[in-house]
C-alpha cells in the first residue's frame, strides 16, 4: 500500500506506534499530526496532509478552531472514516479559543464538531488560559483593549463548561494548554473532572523539566507542540535570541549515526522521554519520516542523556499578544517565580 499521490511511501502499522494511557484508561497515539498552518499553509493543503497522513498510518490529529481550517480537515476525516478507518481508531483533539471562554465554550465545541464532522472529540483543550482575543496575523505588539490576566474564578467558569461537555458525551477528555504549575495547581484543586493532558511547548532546547514532571506526576499527559523547534513559525514569533534544535551539533551528530534527518531525532527523543509530539508538515516525505521515527530505531540511553543536556530554556512561542497591561514582558505570562503574576 502507498499513498494515493504516487510518492510510493510505505505506511506504518498504527499498532507499532507507542500509546499513552490516560487516567481514564483510554489510549492516545504517542505522535500526532499538527494542523496549524503557521499562517502560511492554506486549509486545503492541511486537509490533504491529514488524508495523506492517515493513509500512512497516523491516527492522531491535533486541531483547533483558531487555525481556521477545521471545516477542510473535517472533510478529510470524513473521507478517512469512509475509507475504512473506524472512528474509534482515531484520536482527534480540538481547542476553544480565547474569545470563547466561559458560557461560549459549548458553542465553540459544537462548531468544531460540526466542522470536523464528528459526533465527539477525544480531547478538548482550553487553548490559552487568558481570554484575550487578538486578530489572526497580528504582530507581537497587538493588545486586546479588554485584555485580562489569569483570573482563577473566571477560568473555572470555563472549566465547568468544559466538564459539561464530558457529561453530554460531546467530549471524551478535557485538558489545558500553555499552563504553568501554579495555575494547574489551582485547577487540579477545584476541578470535578481533572485535566487529562496539558499541551505545551517542548523540544530539545526547551524541555521544561519541572512542568513536565508536574504534569506526569499529576496524572496528565504532556503533549508537545513545536517538537522540531517550529522552523515554520510566523515571523512575529521570532526573536534574535531564538535557537534551532535541529541545527544543534549534538542532534546533527545523532542523526548522522542513525542515518536520519535531525527532525527524526527530535521526534524519537520526545516519544521516548514520555511526551506526545505533534509535528506539522504538509510534505508526505516529512510527515512519513516523523511517524516512522516514533516506531523504529530508538535512541540509546546515552543519546537520550546527551539530548537531556541540551536544554537552553529557549521558549519560542512567547505569547506577547496575551499580555494585559503596558510595560509588561512576556515572562509575566509564565509565572517564572512560581507564583501567578498579579493583575
């Protein structure tokens, strides 16, 4: 079997992909296809990648309403299911955007379900803990005139709506994204249905060891975005201090020993470390290689230790647009001193 576009790429047996067991007992494939086109890839190309990736063995797809392509992706998911992949074999995630917190959560989920042509989502995330809307494609100086900090009581109104989606059977699991330890501590204390996952930036140059361990120790799955260092991220998210893990000499050296691209090393490290990477690509050879990296030729213990030593604490997605008052720096979003930044 090969993909329909004539590339001749051999699929990977989905049974060979490692699985993460959630606290509910459900299993989630330990690698997925991201669908954020980074403002540069249109919905049709992303949808084609979803269908092509499913033909190659992907069963996990990470979506979001703000990506602006869920309707196109939904047509592909419908085709995949019509082609013989059972819905139960797929893991589909979506996320509620910042302008749909609180009482609008249910409507956001229902819209995503309609667009994705699904009866339920496997995972629904609060995309950011800040209800601060900004228009797509804006630069890092953009600020919502109604911007607010993290207010726990308000977040819990959003979380109660998320819990109601589980009660109604529209969502199997709920989770968080772009959270910090102090914020998660509060949510875990007050939640009736605790988060099943936290999606967070994770790559060899930004390993977030404390948050990673906190998530694991509290029964959540860490899902890692930017697993390759997001070389295609928008220009607004780039700064002079950013580093590129795929260019790191240690990563390049390990890739040479395994005869693979450095991207494959980043994926192998992520899967073996215990996080679930969701790399994005619309190139069949690239997304095929990313999937295969999760299933074959693991890194040695020594190579895993070598990569663990590469952490540079280099956050690439800093979130400046979510700041809520003048004179702040992006660090205020991330509670670096262990306390939630005050209003």
